[in-house]
C-alpha cells in the first residue's frame, strides 16, 4: 500500500535495529525499508570524521549511523535503539572508516543510552518519530584525529534555503536494497513547514524539519541516525524518509531544539 498526497505516490521508509516492521507501518500496510542514499556521491571519512556506524556483532551488518559530539558521546536517532530494551551487548560502534564492513579500525561498546523522555514510537497516523533523538555513551574513550573527530553542535536555527549535507552507508539501489559498502553523501535544501507540510503525508512538529535534494538524482536520504550538517555544525539527525518519490522531502530531528537536553545529559 502507498500513501497518496497531492497526486504523489509515497512509500514510507522506516528502519530500526534489525527489524523491518513497526506498528504504524503495519497499520498502514506499508513495507518498511532501510533509509538510504540512492545515487549519492562517494565520500571520504576525512570529510565526515564524526560519522559512526552501528552494527550487530552477529553478522557485522550496519543498521544505523550517528555523530560524535564528545570524547564519550554520540548523537543518533532514538528509533535505532529503542527495541534493544537497554541491552546493547550485541551492538558495536565503528569509527574512522569509510567502509560499512571493515572491522580493523576503532571499535566501541555501548555503556548507556539516554532516550528523550518524550520520544514517541510511530504508532500514530499524524505524527511520526517525535523527539527522535538519543545520546549514546561509549565505554571506551574516543580519541580525536583526522579520521575520527567531533562535530560541533548548532549555534543557530535552520532557515528556508539553507543547504546541508547528509552522509551514510544506506541502500544504494531500489528495489534490491543493497547496502553501500562505502560512505556516500548528498546535498539537501532545507525547506520550512509551510512548504513541506503540503507535500508530506504527516503533521510536522516544530522540533522536526524537512530537507529536499538539490540535484535530480535518485537520492532518498542517508542512514537513520546519521548527520545533516552545514558549516561544520550538526543541524539534523536523519529520522525517516519517503521511498524515492521525486519532490518529496526527508524528515530530520532538529538538533537546535534539543540543546538543553543534550548538554544536560552529556555523559562525560
């Protein structure tokens, strides 16, 4: 089944952990797939030294991304980890590599994750993924160098017309859903609610914003939990997207709305 809005056929994408279904999507009859970059360009880890890959140790399959914000803390999407029920022994975090399968680089285990207290699973038809933000504390110290480093938190809000970049290891082809072996990136135009809400089939909260791709390629979005950056500041966390619908924006958690939450829970 597809959502139809303004004569655009929309297939909602959603992914958490290793699970490809979720209550809202089941209710809608929508098959959930990994968020992805389709047609993006290759990226070097030195361009995005703050991006990390979360994988299950059983199969070493990448399932979400995140952004380093301190020597002990990483910012990601709550929906990536909520179903682990605070048992993260089977999760590893990899940094300093452009590869989605390399295990020779820095590896980290999770000590604790702080979920936003008001995070809502996507069980409602109108709002989806409200407060989709989580702070991951690692057991190991994250050393900073040219391959792994922190991204700055935003010093201002985003506005219509700003341009950002997303990066990740998501699916690169549809409908085959093959994960990218190497890091990819894409550029996005930021659009305000006035221009976004007539297109997307949901109600947007002030803590969310939309990004739409700036070039005519079949790019959908980066990995769930991954960064949207502009001028070396982390403005967004990739939350969810809509399946390859031309002209349909992706939805991101607005980091600027959560500065008090982040600073109040940095786990140094």
